C-alpha cells in the first residue's frame, strides 16, 4: 500500500515501476492476479532479472525481452508501459468496468431514464426502462379499452333504427339565423317536421299520418297513436317572404313516451335565461320528460351513448320550402378505420413495445423494440 501511494504521487517512480515490469514470470503473474494487481509486486518481479545477452536473441529490435526470452519491438514496449501506467493509476479498472457494463445488456435499465434521450436509438433505449414499459402498457390498455368500446358502439349503430320507439317527437329551435335565442324565439321557424322510418325517406301518402302535428311555441310537435322508431328526421324551410331570418341555426330533437299536456301553451315557451348551448340530454317540457335524439351535427362514442350530438350550428338552404333530411346512419368504413382499427393498432403497438422491451432486457437474444 505504501508503495502504491508513492507511485501515484511521483511520476519518476511510476516510470521506474513500468520499466521494471518489462520482464515477468508466469508464477508472478498468477500471484499478481490473486493479489488484485495486473503486474504483481515489485519485489516479486525483482526475482526474475533480465538476461544479459538480449542483443543476441533472434528478432530483437531494441524494444525489450520478456522472462520467456521473447523479444518485443519498441511499439509493443511502449504499449506495455502505457498499460502499466493505466494499471497503476486505476484507469484500467475504470475502463474494464465501463466495458463490462456495455456488454452486460441486462443492466441497461439501471441507468438514468434521461440517458436514453441522447442515444442513437432513443425509442429503443426508453423501452428498456421500467418507467417507459409501464407507461406504454397503460397507454396500450387504454387504447384497447376505447377500441372495445368502439366495437360495442358499432353494434348499437348497426341496428335498423337509431332511436325508439316513442310516441311523441319534438323539434325545438334554440337559435335562429338572425341570432335570436331563449325567450326571443316565439315559433320554430319550420313549417313541416317529421321522422324517417326504416326506408330513410320522407313519408308518402301511403304511410300512416301522425295523430297530431304542428308548431307549439318554439317547438314543432309530432304525436303518433302508436310508438314508432326513427332513423332520422326531416324538416322544411319557411315558405313565407321574410321567413329567412327565422330559420333555425341550431335545434334539438326530443322524444318521449310520457303524456304531453299542451292545454295552455305557457309550458311551451322557452325560459328567459335559456341559452342555446346549455341544454343537456334530458329536459322537462309540458309535463313530460324528454330524451334528446337529434341535433344538426353529431358524432359517435359519447360517454353515455353511441351517439354524440354536438353544439354546432347549421345553415339551412336559403331557398324557401326546401326539404332537408337528416339520416342517423354512420359511414361504416370511416367509423371502423377511426374508432376501431386505429385504437386496436395503437393498443397493439403500446403493449407489444412494453412486452418486447421487458423480454429483451431479460433475454439478450430478443431484439429490442425500435
């Protein structure tokens, strides 16, 4: 220990120790290996003096001769001296430990997570950390849940009818083309409204007419003697001159099986503080509880339903008495690509990245995700 402290502090002693290491004995090497030093102690090396006739050895070029009488050239002599310097100063152990860490791939998850950002393959490096594996697994499970929800919603949307059966249907104008809303609206702004059946076409003269149909306050009410299911609805723009500003810019379609009492129309008038974007999925109107079954714009995969009716305005045609239909039927190809396949592939990517990253750490033969 004292000798090592001297060598580390005195460069001349370091050079002397490196030069004395040019000749060694195999027994000395084995002893040094057991003692933890690459070249052994200086006292053990002094027991094997260099030969006197080094110049007469075959292949000698002025570099040095080992204890086995093997000559080495100057380049090898300089290399051995450099290795001796590194061993005495402790650099060899440091380099060996770093190289062993590189070769031992199972320890990659023990390094810092931020170290993977600056690597040549940051995604592969991140997938070998347990933090990223848990994150990818959770993301994959979430997308898998959404994909399964899309399959369930697809089964609901594929039914013959979108909603029903209901006895009463109502279109309520919430916002007009000229910006009126709430108590400012005194009429629905449409002269005709009805529901679509299985054919998804407007009713003809051969179809059974509704029991009652007409405007009630800011709504247009349609009642049937027997409950009916619907696949959509239709409406017609105003016919009178000057009716363009009264066209609905946003409306809700409601349905109920409760008894509706409109003896006095005060229940049909909108409240003064009502806002067109504040209505929910259910409402009370003239003694009945109504369920929302339509709006001008809709999407899919709502929290509580397969249909997602959105608070988006619509601009009806400016031509008068123009009939317009709204069919609640999704485009199956677009629905499957967006709500099923995209989430399924995202789930597969997240879960497989997590599992492959875990296996590649435990099993060196398994390639990492990339």
